[in-house]
């Protein structure tokens, strides 16, 4: 299955910092941690993501 052109992580990476500043004091630490985890998902920081067939590589 091909990767979608746009993912939630893409939106968070692009608009997250501005949104967090605008909502400072109204977002819980848990919510911020979840946003951060989504932002780093499938990035080089976590080793990336490679889709490959287990049988043929």
C-alpha cells in the first residue's frame, strides 16, 4: 500500500509549533507528548520507515 500524500504527522510538523504557541497553557503535557510522538513517527530520528516485501526484499 503506498504512503498517503498527506499524513497527520505532516500537518503537525508544519503547523504544530505555531499551534502550540497559540495554545500555550491550554494543552496538557500528555497532549504535547502525543503530538511530538506523531511528529517524529517515520522520521530518521526513529530509524525511518521502509516498506518492503518480506519474501523478495
